[in-house]
């Protein structure tokens, strides 16, 4: 793979101006981009954009590759792949055949960059990687792409552990999943413990046990930590769990039923009752997960798309070993004119960018370049991947089921969006704004007598809370912790000082239209002073304070040049603003508690250079606490196993810098 970067060639001075039919004005900016967020770019001119692309064509090879279209401010407008770069990019010069969306893109293009690849499959893989990384606004974008949880059974221990896992697979273990949610994993693990009695404790806890824990008492573990089960017996339990998770659930259930009947015939009713309870646990899993789809006995994903009103909902169902591991709905960002097949194909490429596709992926629509996409998924996964659109039979039935779920989720999203839009209209009316806010930021602080002080920012927009935009601020200023006004000043100064520096043209969509401060007139005055110092005069500032006795529903609102006011107690807009304030409060308290818990678990020994886990453990076992280590004399430190005179002197000097 090779990369070439081309600087923006200047359009010839004699270039004809675009005729009125092709001219693109600033009003035709990218969909969803507000006027306030629009950067101060060169006026969009489709004629100039075409000439820039033609200049690049002179040196383009007829090979596979990836191209990027860039705006004048360096923002990536679009990432595309091509079997033949020159032929593909030439299409952008034929503006009469382009949809309006691509005409806008061409008009904004100031330069292009190219990467040559060996094959078209490699180009497709690189394209999806760059789209996920660069988030170009003219591409279909999958914004919510968290990793999915799995069930992990370890292999690097004599008594394997059953636990939940998310993220990179750095441990020697068997992984089963993905599951659509953490809740689904937790329920399955609980049932598996009841059925197979496997431990879920960490290896460090396992090694330190001297007697069985509560899991043994409630019959969810056989207590291998204290030798209540032999390695061979425990390994048999592990093998049964692996077989069950691999799709052999009926075989395991039949085996348990046979053992239950044998114990009953032998008048061993206690053992029979244990097997009865284990069968019930397996039945509980199957009741949530079992499906009966002829022809889908292997691992498979089912992906269905439903589009209406310029919004596409994509439902993904996970089937593993004949069981349903859950489903999740996605709403990728795309131009309203984009075809459903185009959106679905782009979604699949990005969805599997950081995860392996199963051997079978069933889709609801006939995708463009189906074989190419299938080959790309196979390259990523390391095994053959069949990408198919079933037309009839049981496989089509399960796709139709996914389509029904997509249609219902789409309807719920539109209803929520409509309600959210009405609420934002109401917010604009209450606060005298010219237009409904596209981005609302809410700020709150949390501390206990100044300890572990943090500031928190939450963000909301037309689609609800934007949780990946939430931010926390560790209070740094000396003396600010404990002073709510000083804390708010620091948080707002850092947040908007950085915004002014990094995005002065407001082209990145990170500037709010409305800022809510959890507090009264004093907090509002602090915010007004910060904005005045930074020269910000076009963001609406509002302080929201609870009324007498801190009763919700009696909030007072504070704004500049306006007396404090209240809203009707049953006003839906008031409930909406309360939700925003409460979410900021929840996030601030949760962040504060996490910081406090981390500090509680921290030992003063952690601050000493060259003291690793083994020496730290030896010191704590010898002295009992970090405080006792700090009080220890040099001779006492030397008595600890693994602590020589030089290390003891370093520890002593750390706690006694004055000798």
C-alpha cells in the first residue's frame, strides 16, 4: 500500500463560473450543520470544485485505492474506495449526473488525498477504517459502536474461571458471544453457575481463600479453592459448560435428566434434587435464548434495515449455537437522500471493522458489491463469511422478524424525536432564543468539604443525551476545591477557553447554543464573567436553582437582564429541564464517588518509585497498612522479606525527606 498526498491545485484563472443551475451557496451546507456552526470558508463553487478534481485526474493511476475529499479548513468531507481510482474520481466531474448531496460535496472540495492499494478488498477495508477514524460528514457514519460483552471461560488455570469479558482478548480462554447487552451476559452467567457450579472469582481471590465463600453456600460453586472438588470433577463441569455454550444444550440437558432419574431410582433424592435445579437453570437460559430456525444451526448475525422520513434503523440480531444472544438497534448518520442498500452496506463494513463476522450474515436487502463485501469480511475474520439475502423459507422468516423490530424501533425513535423537538421549541420560547437549541450543555460540581472535587458537563441535543460528549473536570486550582463559585469558574474557563482556541470558527459542532448552570444568581454571574473575559456573547446562559426546601417543581431560573422567574409546575418543558439538571447531578456525583473510591484504595506506598506489586504486598503483610510503613524505622523496613538495605533507605527517605 502506498499513499500520495496532493496539495490543492489552483483552479485556472480562466475557468468559467458555474451556471446558476450548478452553483452551490453557503445555504446548502452539509445536512444537519447549523448556521452558527458553519465555518467561514470560501464561498462554495461547484465549478471551482470540478476544476480542482480535474487537476488531480492528470496524475491519478488506474489502480485500486482510497480517496479523500477535503475542505479548505482541512476537514475531511468524504472517504471513498475504488477499483479504478481514475475512473471513479472522474465521475465527480460529471456534475449533471450527481445527486444534490454530492454536488454540495464537490463544491466544498479544496483538495484531495489518495492511497493506492493492491486489491479492491484492501481498499474497502481501508475505507471503513478511515471512515470510523475521520467521521467525514458526507459518509454514512456508525457513531455508536461499543464493543460487545462476551462470556469467558479461562484456560490458563487449573480451575478455570467463568466471567464476563469486554475488550481485547489478551488471555488464553474460550470466548462465547457476543451478547447484545451486559444484562444478558449477567443473567446467563448466573444461570450457568447454578447449572455447572463454576467459580467466578478472580485468581487472586481464589488463591487467598481458606474457607468456602457465599457462592458455595448458595450452591453456585463447588469450592475448588479449598479442595471441595477434585480437578477432574471440576474439569468435567467446565467441559459441560463449554459444550452447552457451543450449542449442545439439548445433549447436556438430556445427560442431567438421565442422572436425575438414576439418582431418584437409587433413592438418592438429594442428588436428584440438585440435578433438577440444574436442569431448571438450563431451561431458564433456553427460555430467553432458544430459537428454532431451520438452516441456522451455526453462528449467524441477522441485519435488517428499515428507512422512512430520511431516518434508517438497523437491527442486528446475534445467534450463536442455535440461541439468540440478543439484538440492538442502530441509527447511523447519513444524508436523507441515501438509498437503504447504500446505508446498509456502509453500516456492515463499519460494524465489523473492529470485530469478526460469524460464518453467516443474513441481510434484509440486496447489497451493492455483495461478493466484495463478503470477501472483505472474510479477510478480517480469518474464515469464510457468507453474506446472503434470503428470499424465502425459515431464514427469510428470521430476517422478517428483524425487519419488524427495526420498523418498531424506527417508529419509537421518530416519536421520541418529535417529542424532543417540541420540548426544544418550548425551551427556546421560555428563554427567548431565536431558534431551538441544537446542543445544550449542563454543568454541575461535586465534592465533600472540598475533597475529591470535580466538575461535570453533560450534553443533550435533538436526539436526546449525547453521552460520548460528557466531560469531567478534576479541579486543579489551589483553593478552588470547596468553593463552588471558584470551581465553576475553573470548569467554564477550561471548557470554553479551549473551545475558543481550538474551534474559533465553530466548525466542529462542539459549541453549545444553551448553557445551563446548576445554581442560582451567584453561579450565573460567574458564568457571565467567564464569557465576558473570553469574548463570548452569543451563547444563552441560564442558572437553574431549586426552590424553597429544594423542592423539585419550584425551580427558579436566572438570566442576564431578566428578573428570576418560575414555570408552571406541570409544564412539560420544566420536566425536561429538570431531567437535564438531574442527569448532570447524577453524572457529577457518580464521577466524584469513583474518584473518592479510587483514592480510598490508593496506598502511600504507590508513590514510591521502584516499589512494585510484590514488594508492596510484602510491606503491607508485614506492617498491616501503608500508614504503618510510613512510621516504620530503617531497621524495621530491612526485616521485610525482599527489602534490602538500599530499598529500605529509599522507602524511609520517601516518608522522611528531612531525615
